[in-house]
């Protein structure tokens, strides 16, 4: 079974690799030490420290598997492959909601790097889907839980 590509910026891939390195190296060692210390305390059936360490170990091993898959399937976003004025992965988009003067800035990223509080929206989100492939000056409509929202694309930045 083929995995789908994981769209990442280079900095996003670097962050995943850094997290993986930490978990495989330092964090695994910390958990192994916690398990050893808990085992040294004796009876494991009623040892909360042992249970906690084993749960942490299971979480870390799951996260390591997840990170390895994402890194293996990473497709680096190359902004140079699309025209400068076209909304695409990795691009910053300045939009203005219809009826408002304030501009909002979004960076279109893959779902792994999504961080809406910092303006990083997924290409799979309703707004991201509506913006992808459009150019400055276009008006896009987004179906949101509160109803339809209309945005004008003010400009697209590399």
C-alpha cells in the first residue's frame, strides 16, 4: 500500500527530523532509565511509576513510527515550480474578507505544519482549498460553519 505524500517546507522537515532524533536518542534513554528505576522498586503489579513509564514508552514508540512515515513520505514544497502570483503550497497569501478593511495573512502549508494561530493553514482546510490555484485580485467563496465567507486575494507572496 502506497502512502500519500506529506507536503512540508524544508523547515518543517527539519523540525520533524529534530523531534525524531530527540525521541530516538535522549527520550528513549530517559524512559529506559525510568523503567529500570521502577523495576528496582520491586512489585510491578502496583507500581505507578512503572505503569507511567511503560505508557510513556508506548507513546514515544508510536510517535517515532509516525515521524518515520512522515519523513519517508515527505515531499518538499518547491515554490519555484509555480508562477509568483499563483497561490500554492508554501506561499503567503494576503486576503481581505468581503465587508472588512483588515487584511489577513495566511501561509499555505501541508497538514503536518498547520498552525492557524500563526497564520499557517492547511491546503486541505476549506480556506486553503479555496485559495489554492487562484491569483491576486480573485474573489473566493468559502463554505464555513457560520455560512459562506467571501475573500478577495490582495496579493500572493513567495
